[in-house]
């Protein structure tokens, strides 16, 4: 393990600079962005995707592209602990953000393809994905299937040995950049809902696939709607059994919990930093407001305790032991902490967050304020997370379900 | 010295087994209504069989030399069992004050007795206003002319104040707050038991009428000693709180799984289920913050004062919230005297406010963060 960390460090030293401390702040200096969603103009976004692909290729060429993957598909064949260790080391460096291909594609879809696809499909896509050449998205949610994902209604019907897909997907991140998408479809409307689902890998350039940006409440469009109209998919692009797609979906979702719980980097890391928040109180002359100080303390207690929870889960994993519910709890708290931070800050700022006076570090917080409602919804709503914690950890009985 | 994971697990299970046998609910109820508020026989067994009083005392003073991580495991288990015993006052407050004083002679005189369970002790800081701020101390210490000191004034909220053999007192000299040792049988010392919200933790008011005392450590160093003791005590108390909170969560989840209303277990109703999930979140945060603070302290990390303040605030809030919701999940039965929920509720509120409560510990955290 020590050798691996040293190898990662040698590689990163050769290819990247050390990251600056993102939580330190000198009031009025540097970037004051508090955007959770990137909302970049198209050219800048294209450049970001290009840089992400390029960095993933460098990782891959140096043996860090797919640390846990099997060697026959370009992986390194090491453990999840090695993977986490690499992430921890890489976070000390200033490297391009690879979220566009890593969060969904490499983090969730890759492991699902590996577990459920035919060998030819694995050979076609896995090396390409982990080399940074192919981007993948998750075609799961629908207008009628959010928290109740098993009620997906997109139909897949067999026709001359192929499958023909019709339906609408929604909240699809990175669909506009994707080469493939993993779609959950209804293949047996007569079976109980979990038993009538089949999963397919959909080439996003197939005729009948239409991606439309979905503008969210921040004003940007970080998600998409994906319309599938008579999209023809060969049977070898099926993952798992016919009507066995729920098992496939669970593989993806298990991996999702792993990635979403690990958030906290980027500009929003500063939103919960004591230095940043105290600098803000100074700048807004709310420094000695007793009520606000009390709320700041409460917020910092939760933010720091959540940090300790994450640290301890990481250490448990590094010791090779599967952690308990820490990461689910941390995800729940992360959304709540950032939400509280955004409202705390807005009260320090007063009117300066409702109209842009041009002052550094003031109206910029409106980006975070408007993004926070998403953090209690995406990757499993707070309510679903609480059901999971109560049922799986505390053993409470499930509700009667349709 | 520090235990590895397997040793910590073994420590936890032997302490739990001991407390399940010696401090079941019936025993707690009997002792909390007794005058001494602890069972000397159980205390002697904890010392002889498990060597608990000496766990975190250095070997040169007769202890086993473990640190806050091991102490935390024991405190979690004691919090679970609502043990009525002189452990917190003796082993955490008094022994840590002696160690923080740097007075080797005082340590050599008192700690071996503490370590083997013969001596119980406490630390008297707060006065009538309940504050642990050394700057507000009014009890006076004056030189007696023969190298000793005389204390005058009144201390309040002194844990185990009527039973402790040794009383460490923070009193004011011309040099500032300073630590003194007073023998329980010293002339001029009177102790009056107080009625307490939490009957499992005895408290007393001590009146000092020119009581002979020995200076511990440096004259005027009481403020520095107090800061150190408060960090250690906050972390140990946090562990006790998280243990109590964990036990409340277990009781509530068990009840939600088995209690039926409207023809199904109440835990299948989302309103109850989400309440239990919220309690789980509180317990996980509490455990993480207290264990992490203990780990940092054992490593001698520079951010211990911050982590201790976070653990104290987090566990105080968590235990109170969980104890309160435990009664709510149980409904009417949870409000009865017979049900243990109120014992945890009382312990939770008492622990939350022991060192001053939210207004004080929030400011302490901000202060330690430089805000």
C-alpha cells in the first residue's frame, strides 16, 4: 500500500502541481465563485470536457485510469482501498476536473457494464471509457419514475431479434457529451414492477435519441431530458437477463452512493470553512451579532462532525473493513449543512444577496443558495435516504408498497 | 500506550459484560435513591477485576497508562448503562487535573490511590452561578504562614462532593486561579448534597471556612490547568453522552419494530421511521466526533482543543435530542416513571449544561477557531 501511494505521488509530481488551499481566503482576492453547478458557456464547457479526457488518458497511460478494473480491460486489478488511496493523494494536486466522465461513467456505469455485459460489449466500451475516449450517462429517472425508480415506463419491445425503445428520460447528467447511456426499460408490463425491467446500453448517436438541455432553477442547464423514439438496439447490448434489469440497476445505484457521499471539493468546500465564514462575518460587520454567532457555531459543529464521520469511514475502508452507515449519513448531512450555510450567509449579507452591488464575495453566494435545494434531492432524496437508514441500519419494517 | 482495534473491542465487551451484571436498570434505580449514590462494592470490583480507575493513569503512578481512546470506550459503556459511580469525577476530572498540574509530588501522593480504587476524588470549580470560567472564581486561598494555605468560600455543583476522599479546588490567590488539594476530613469543610435533575450523578455544595489546603502545581496556573482539564473532560463526557444516545436509539428502534398500532408496527409509518433515522444521524455524528477527538488527543494533535469543543457541542445536542425523541417514539409508556427513558433524558440535560451549556460551548468553539 505504501509503495502504491509512493508510485501515485511520483506520477502526480511529474504531471501536476500541488493544489492551493481552497479553504484559505483573503477577503477580496481571487475567485469568489460559489457555484455548485458549473453552468459554463458552451465553449468553456467543451474545453473542460477536452481537458477531462486528456487527464484521464494520462492517468490511464500511467496505470491509474482504472485502479480496480481487471487487466484484460485496461484495469490495474487492485482493490477499492487502492482506489481511495489514489483519490486521497490526487486531491492534494491541482488536476483537471474529470467529473464529466468519472462521476457517472467511470464511477457507476463502468462497474455495471463489467458486472452484467457480454464480453464483446465489455471489450468495445470499457477500455475506451477508462482511457477517456468514451463518456457514459445513466438513463434511469423519468418524469413518472423519480424516487420510485422501479416504475420506469420507457418501453422496449422485441422486433426481429433487436429491441425498439420508446420513452422519455430526465435529469440525465452529461448526456450531451455521452457516447453511451445505460437505460432502464419496461419489457414486461404484466409482471410486478421490479420484475419487468430490462437494462440496455444505448449508443447515444443511434437514430431516435434526442438530447435536450433541461434548465434548472439556478438558470443553467446541467441536466438533460433524453427522448427515445423508435431507437433500435441489438440484443447483445442488453445487460443482464430479460426482465432482470432491476439487479443491473442496483449495481449502478450501489456505486452511486459511493461517489455522491464523497463530495466536498471545488469552490463549495469553502462554503463550510471556518476561515471563509469568519471572513464573511467580518466583512459584513455581523462579527459580534450573538444570534448569528450561535448559528455559525451550530453549523460548524455539524460541518466538522460530518467531516470527522467521513474521515473515519475513509480510515475504516483503508484498513480493509467495510464501513457502516457513515457515508449515507454524511451524504444526508452534506446537503443539509450546505443548505444551512447558504441561508446563514444570506442573513449575514442581507440585501447584498438579493441584488448585485458588484462587491466581491457577496452576490456570488446566490449561486450556492439557488443550488442547495438540489442537494437534498439528487442521488436519493432526503426522505428516501432516511427510509434506507431506518430500514437497513435500524431494521425497521418497510411500508406497505404498491 | 495504546490499544489496537482488537484490544479496544475486548475492553468494550468486558466492560459491557461487567456493567450488564453490576449496573442493570434495577441497580441504577436503587443506587440513585441511596445517600451515597454509588455502590462501593461495585466500585471495588471495577478496580480489582477490570482495573478501570487506573486505566488512564501513567504507570509511574500505578496505572495502566492508556489514553483518551481507551477511556472513551469505557465512558461510552458507562453512559449506556447509566452507571452511578465516582468514575467521572475521580478518574476524569480529578486525576486529569492532577496530571495537568505537572506537580509530580502531588501526583505521586494521590494518583496511586486513585489508580487502585482506594481513593475517590473530585474537582470543585463552579460556584453558585455554575460557571467553569476560572476568571469568575471567588473562593479565596491565603497562605497560612507555614507553607500551607487556607481556603474560604463556597463551591457548588461539585460532582460526588459529599463522598469524594480528595477534593481538588480551584481557588483564587493574588497570582490568580490556582489548584489546591483538600482532604475530605479537613476541618472547616462542610458538604451539603443537592437535589439533582439527574439522580444518577450526585452533586454537592461545599463550604470552605478557612480549610487547610495544599497548593498543587504552580501558584496562578489554575487557568491553564483548567483549559487542559476541560478539553479532556469534554471528550470523556462526549463519549459518555454518545454511549447514552446509542442506547436510546436502540431502545427506540426496538420499540418501533415491535409496538403495533393500527394493525402494524409503528416503525413502518414514515413519520416514526424518519424520526428514528434522524436519531441515527445524531448518534453517528456524536460517535464520530467523540471518537475522533479522543483519537486526536491520543496522537497529541494540535487541533485537539477544536475537536474537543466540536465533540462536546455535538454530543450534548445529539444526546438531548435523541433522549427527547426516545420518549416521543415510546408514547405514553415513555413518560412513566417505570420506563428508563426519563433517566436518559435527565442525564442528557444535566450533561449538556454541566460545563455551561450551548451558549458557552458555542463561544468556546468559535474562540478556538479564532473567530
